[in-house]
């Protein structure tokens, strides 16, 4: 009896010490996991951050990803969209992508599934798909007419289907042209897009046919209940809430999502998840948890997930204060041991009392192991406000310029939201003109 009590106490202790380990261990005793997926998304290769390239840290992030593959030995890797940041990325970004795929060939990961995101050109992603297919790299750049074309059947060592992946890419409004539109207003349009998305998932789920093993879906969209920072909220045509957690077909044992750059579960579900981007893509994302998700499945599709946070390869920091406080903070940020100098956004709050405070701060930071990317003047005094330089265009994204323009024209928030949707459509159309 004492022994039993001891055992129970020890078990309780193990449980409190490392609940996640215990749960995994307990699950491993009752289930045999047959398939392991590694879920990543939103690499945004080729991103230019103001005038800076992200290449060094993106390369470090991809090196880290390869290490994770070697360590966790997934059967398949899913990249849930936004491989590139823009439809016509710099050649260095394409080189990184193909170098990564080549290195993956030397690992035990037998399948790679890549879907297009809203930032990707479907044509660019799809162009090498025939060649990549021969290497068991499956690319779905855009929605296909036949739902069967978005279904990928993974084979195990015995040659049998071990899992099915419904590789649904970012869905564009034109993918729902079968749904009729007559005299619809903005809300009707959003609902039409939502219904189109739900219907697409239902069609792909139905096309899988009889299969008892794990069924995994992908997506690049804004799921209801997901959270992101303001700067990211203009990203999907039709705006927020493309689909709710309970609107995905029940058939899917796991849904690997991309689009939102913060790692999270959707609507308290365990099986519908964003893994987040590999690196913070703006100052507003610097506190977000980001990384990859390992999902293990037993032969009935029961899933056990584990989040692995990505290291921070380059720190993004925002500092705020008067001139003297900023100087102190800059000195504290100087860390010669960091492999990549941190990038700093400065908000000057007090009247500086000198002309050209931005130049002063840049000169002050010379010789420090950091780079100032943005200086915002957040003060107004009668004598000095005229000296405060206007925010320069290079530090603003096209969306920020658009919103500032709407604000200066005195538009209501409803009008701005409506125009924003048009602006998103226009940007997409422009992207596609390069390749159609
Ligand atoms: Mn993205």
C-alpha cells in the first residue's frame, strides 16, 4: 500500500513537473503514432524591411528548420503559404527556397506539401511543380477546378496510404465564381466569400473518399477567433473571419493554417492551428510567439501536437522617450555578442530642444552594434513642431500610406474599410499582371 502511495505521489510529481511530457508519454502508451507532420508557414522570403534585406535571418531560420527536421524526423513537411513576400521576389529568395528543398532531400522526410498564400504568385509557385512532384514535393499554388487535384496521399514504408492531405491554398474571390451575385452589398460579399471557402473545404473533404487514417487539411486564411496585430488585419480579401472553427468539415484530424503570423489555436480547438511565421515580419509582431508544430497521428487519426518556438535571430526593439532617455536606451541595447545587430524603432516623445534630433540620434548610434530603422517624432510644441521632419515614405508600407491618405481625406471608418477591400483587390490584380 505504501509502495502504491509512493508510486502515485511520484506520478503526481512527474505530472506537475512536466505535464506536456507526461501527456505525450501517456498517449504513446495507448496509441501508436504512425504519421508525423511538421507544420510551418509564412516564410515571406525576400521581404524588404524598409530598406533592409531579411536574407541573413531568413537563412538562419531555414537552417534551424532543417535542424528540426533532422531532430524530429517528420514523415511530411507542410508549408502553409506565403513562401515569398511578394509575387516577384528577388533571386536570392528563390535561391534560398530551392536550396532548402535540396537540403530536405537529404533528410528522412518523405513528402513536402507547399501551398500558395496571398503573398505568393500562384504562377511562380506552380511553374516547377511537375519537376518537384518527381521529388515528392507537392505544390498547390492556387485553387484547382477539380478538388481531387488538391488531395495528396502520403505513402508509408509499406507502400500503403498512411495519411491524406487536403492541400487547400489561399482562396481568391474568383475561385467562387460559381456562386451568383446580384446587387450585393459589402456584407453580402463577405458572406459570399465565407460560403465559398466553406464549400471549397466540403468539396475537397468529400473527394477524399473512403479512408480511415489521418486526414489533414491546410489553409491560408483568417479563421474566426484568431488574433493578430493591427498591421496584419488588412491581409485577406473580404477582411476578417473567413471561416469559423466549427465550419471546417469534421473529417479533418488536423488543420495546418498559415496567414496569421502569431502561433495559436483557433477557437480553443487543439487541432486547428497557426504555427506563426519563422521571424517577426514587423515591429508590431516582435512579441508574438512563432515557430513550428509537430503533429503525431495514430492510425485512426487521433492527433497529439507539440509547439516548438523558433529562436529570435534578430531582435526588433521599439524604444520611446525624450532625447536623453533614448541615448541611454541605445547604449543599453549595444550588444556586440549578438550575431545580427538588433533593429531599433525610435519614438521621440519630449521636445528635443535641438534641431534635427533624428540626425543627432543616428550619429549617437554610430559605432553601436545596432541599426536604427525608424524614428517617429511624437511631440508637438509651437516652436519645434515645424522642425520635426515628416515621416519619410520609405518607413511606411503601402497599406500605411493608403490609410493615412484615407484619414487625411476625412473618411469615416466604414468608408475606409470598404475602400480598403478595393485596395486589396487592386494590389492582387497588380501582382497578377506580371505573370498572366
Ligand atoms: Mn503571411
